C-alpha cells in the first residue's frame, strides 16, 4: 500500500491524473474506450457509462477539453437505449 501511494504521488507530481468516470457519467470518446454496450429501457441512460472496467490516465486535466493528453483511455461499459 505504501509503494502504491508513492507511485500515485510521483505521477501527480508529473501532472498525470486518473480518468475514473462514475456510473451515469456522460460517455466521451476522447477519454473513454467502450468495451461493451449494455441495453437499457431508460432513455435517460442512453450513451452514459454503466460501469468502469479499468481506470485511464491523462497528462494534464482531463476535465478541461483540449488541455490533456490521454495516456490510456478509461475502459468502460456503456448503456445503449433499446427502442
């Protein structure tokens, strides 16, 4: 645990941040890699994240468009509205 915390601190010192979207977050193809599409009957969940499979990382702030370089996109499952 201690070594893991040290690695995260070094990454933060070099400006590397995690991309870890929560369930219901909007899907962004620049930050997320879809792994599986999960059908839903709720139209409000269409193109939102169902769950996080693997965290991603970016150099810079991924919340500010155009200011971050994605090192590895977050792997996610995405909801798709079933008509």
